[in-house]
C-alpha cells in the first residue's frame, strides 16, 4: 500500500489523522485484467475495403449522371491501356515486370484536371492478370480522385 | 534470565568455531541476518508501465476485427486509399478453393474446367443469404444494399475473381468490396478513410 502523509499535521495531538492509504493492489489488478483483455482482443492488422461496382449493375445514385468522358482502363500482359473517349494511351510495365502505377496516376490526374466532373472509370483485365495488380490499379484510380470505379468482367 | 537463555538456546545447524567466525574470509558465511529479505517493489514505475500499455492497447482496439476470417491460405493485397470495412457476406478466394462465410462452395480446379461464367453453388448460397437478409430486415425498412466483401489471395488470377464477381452479380450483389490490408501510404488514423464514399 502506498501512503500519503501531510508533514506537520501529525503528532500535534490534532483532531484527525490525515495519513491516507491509496489501495494500489486493486488498481494494479484492474490494470492487469485490462491488459490481458486488450491483448486478447487486439487487432494487429488493419483491414479496409476498396469499393467497386460491376459494370452493367444498377447505380446507387438517384441523380442522373452528368455527361462525362468514357474512361476505360485495361490491364494487359504488356501494361495499362488507358482510353479516354477517342484517345488511347499505353503505359508499359516497369523493368521489374510490375504495373507502372505512378505513371497511371499522373495520366489520370491530367485527365481529371481537364474534366473536373469526371468520377467514373471502368477497369478491365485479361484473365491472367493477378488480383493484386487489379487491386493496385483500383487503388491508383481512387488516388487520382476517381471514386466510381467499375470492374468489368468482360473484355 | 532471557539473556542467559539466548546464549544457551541456539538454532540447530552448522556453527563455526570462534576463530573462524572472526575470520574476514569465512566469517560472513555464518553471519546471521546479513541480508535483509524484505525487497521493496517499485510500484510507481510498474504502474506507469501498465498505464502506458493500457493506453497503447486501447488505441489498437478495434471492434471490426472479426469481420474477416484471417487464414494462412489467403494473403491479401495492400492498398492505401481504403475505406472502413463493413459487415457483409464474405467470399473467400484462395489459390485452391472458394468459400462463403468459411464454408467451401467450389474448388478452383473444378471451376477452371467449366465454360460457364457463374459458379452455381456460390450463386445459390448468395441467393439464400439475400433471402435471409430480406426476411430478417423486412420490418426495418432498410433495403437490401447488395454489398459483398471479397477476400481473395493476391496471386489469384483475374479469371477466377471475375467469375466470383459475375456470380455475385447474378445473385443481386452489385456493390463489391475488395478486402485489403492497410499498405504503404495508408492513412494513419484508425477511422481509416481517405476516399469519399
């Protein structure tokens, strides 16, 4: 037990003892129990979601969509193929064989700058493309401020 | 009287001779009550450590940790621009099998050989889930949103994922959420969302 005493007030034949014992043992017990509980329920991995819709599915919004650019992004074995209306641009894979996400964000931001109302993009992929690459691409689209990402199952 | 007894009654055990007890080298071996056995615990520092641990663990605490079943078979990809995961049916896609809410519905080897786009067993399960949801929530006035969480291994090819997505679409689930781990550049706050809905 921890004690607290106020100097000068004891021993004078005073009226009331001012020594106070703080019960530390139950406090330590409570802390130990809290630590045990929190350790058991702790989540060490932070999980999130990337929301996409399926191309062709119903839209959530009740407002009629504003006329914007038809933006399509295709993942192929060679890299990205970005089609904005009539224009098309290829973004080759990096030397290590991974998709060039930085360059994609750059291109998408340039399109977004010209079309500030643009929110939608449709992503397509070849069958052999790994899921990780698809997720990376969706992530990059969100980074480029295109929140309405649709994934098309058909190529 | 008592002093006399103190000299007479001694504890049993080894006792040195008079000369040895005066020895500087061996004398201390037989000294009585040399070291105090009362050790004071530093409670203040211990409580400090406990409090810091509790604060750290409370910061880590998250109630949505059990939304997904984490398994060794599925290594989820990482993303930076994620949103908070919400409760919805979970389709797990590993390199070998496809399961929904932990129950296996198909193996990858089986569906690779099929020409159809949908996975009938998965679609049926999803339809059942949808029916159950609508039955339970019919009185709440909360409509069916069509949300589904896909927890897939990062090495799974898109041809498997697209069939899962197509099956979900056929069963009426149009809002697909790819479950991801918080990756590099992820927002540091636990609320987690950098993107708009």
